[in-house]
């Protein structure tokens, strides 16, 4: 069997007369408006960059922070704007910075889990999303124990 020696040489095939153009975005890709981009600059000033990762291993990070309320792939909403940020949060450590961002922006921030702020869910009415928040900047210091008590109260356990 003869093998071609020039692998960069164009080979004939059914694709010769076709160009496949990949267009569009994933339906839940986060598209930020100008006002959201300005808000994101505030987050960036506090080193909260979009897509922030707090550890190379989720399980390893959790094992090192057993009592902390950690939300990987979290989403942050502002009531009058919508989704303004996404990334990993250790709320037990990050809550004071989030409160300061909220205070400086004259608003409240609501933290949602990944599934509540992506995959088309972010298009739901803000009041519906706010009800799903794990924590907001008006609540107490968020720890894992605090969150468990909050859920017990909501679900009458």
C-alpha cells in the first residue's frame, strides 16, 4: 500500500465544494450589555473576574474548607439588571467583599447556583430567580451550617 508523503497536500473528497460555517452561540452563553460590563469592572476591581476559579480540584477545595458555604459556577444577579457575574465563590470567605460591592453599587446581590442562572434559566423573571438564591447581601454570614438551617426552615424539616 502506498502512503502519501505530503500530508499537507489537499486530498479530494466530498467536502471540496462545501464550506461548513459554524455560527451562533450556545443558547445560555452569558452576553453582557454595556451596563453589565461597567458593573463587571467593579467586580474586577475586587479581583472577582468572570469565570473565577477558587481551586484546581472541587473536592480538594471542599475538603480544605469543610465548614464553608462554597458555590462552584455561581451566578450573581442584581435586581434591576439581571445576571452580572459568574464564577466560583466561597461565600464564607467572600461575603464581606460582595457586601461591599453591593453597598458601593447601591443594590443587593443575589447568589444563585449554576443551574439556576444558566441554560436559559437566567431569562426567567428576576423575582423568580431571587427566590432561588443561596444567599444575598442582606443575609447573615453564610456558612454551611447557616445554609442547612435556612433550608430546614424553608422545607419545614
